[in-house]
C-alpha cells in the first residue's frame, strides 16, 4: 500500500513484528494474498445484499491480509517476482470487486450508482497509468488518492453506513479522477518537450506577475523541461 512508501518507519513499527510472528508459523505470503482476495470477494457479496457493516468488518480483515503478506515476505526473506506480481494483480481484482459490489447495491439510486461507477473506473485507471509509466521507466508514485487511502475510506464508508457512505463515494469519485489527472500530468512533465518561445518571453520578464507566471509554467511543464528551456537559470521566485 502507498502508506508504507509515505510513512515507512511507522508502518514497519506496526507490521514488522506481526510479519515475524506469522512467518514463524510457516504461512506463505501468497496464501495471505489469496486469503485477502477471498475476504474482499466475501465483503463485496455482503455489500451487494445490503449487509454494509458486516461487509466493512470483513473488508478490514481482508485489508489486514493485504498488509501482512508483504510483511511476512520481508520477515522470512521469501519475496519473489511472482509474489509481487500476484499481490499487484490481486489488489486490482479486490478494488474492482468491492466497488462493483457497491454499484450493485445502489443500482436503484442513480446518483450513488454514477459515483460508484466513476470511482470504479478511476481506481482502475490510477493503477493502469502507473503501470504504463513504469513500463517506460518513468516515476508515477503521485496522487491524492492511492490504493491505501481508497481502502481506508471504503472501510469507513461501510462501517459507518449510512452516515459516511455517500460522502466517501464522492471522495472516491472526485479524488480518483483528480489522481488520474495528476499521474498523467506527472508523466507528461518527465517526457522531453519544447516550451513555446512566447511563453518563455513572458516568463522571463522581471515583474511580480511574470515571476508568478514562471512558477506556474515550471509546475505545468515540469522543472526539468522548463529550466532546460531557459538555460538552467535559478528560479527567482521565493
């Protein structure tokens, strides 16, 4: 999950002892991954039949398996390329299952159905954009709503249904679309491109509005592209 990359020390402090303990039982990381997938599938069925809070509890259990499979793999030095691949594929399937279950549950409510479907498509695109970027050796670990945040939000939505259910669907739909746009733009900034001469002429004027314009242009085109176009000059904006 993305939380590990953002807060590695805090996540390891909690999960590493659990991973070592489970590792001593001899359980395989892939077994935990499979169990997490099955629990998420069960949660999706429970959501589809209207058992929201029970589904939330089952989804929490499935999420724990998703966290612990990697901890066990690291603790027992059993990390393998296939294990990482299997974990990634199961994550994508899990995302689709739980959001599809929600869509089924709200099929008679057009607004909620639309939100669930947008969230489902955005979740898939978020992962797809990153995979395609990494396939061409570009970084794409950005975005306001990565998988860990989505999972936590969904657990809260189900456990505290109906109070948080619609607000979380709005969060997943809007945040998911924003994350896809952020990732596409992040990849776009890493690819060499020419900055229009007219824009450079405006940006290099030593005026307050020009400095603000230059800062915005650097963010839009990417620092490497923009600074290269102006000869690597330092940014005068504070």
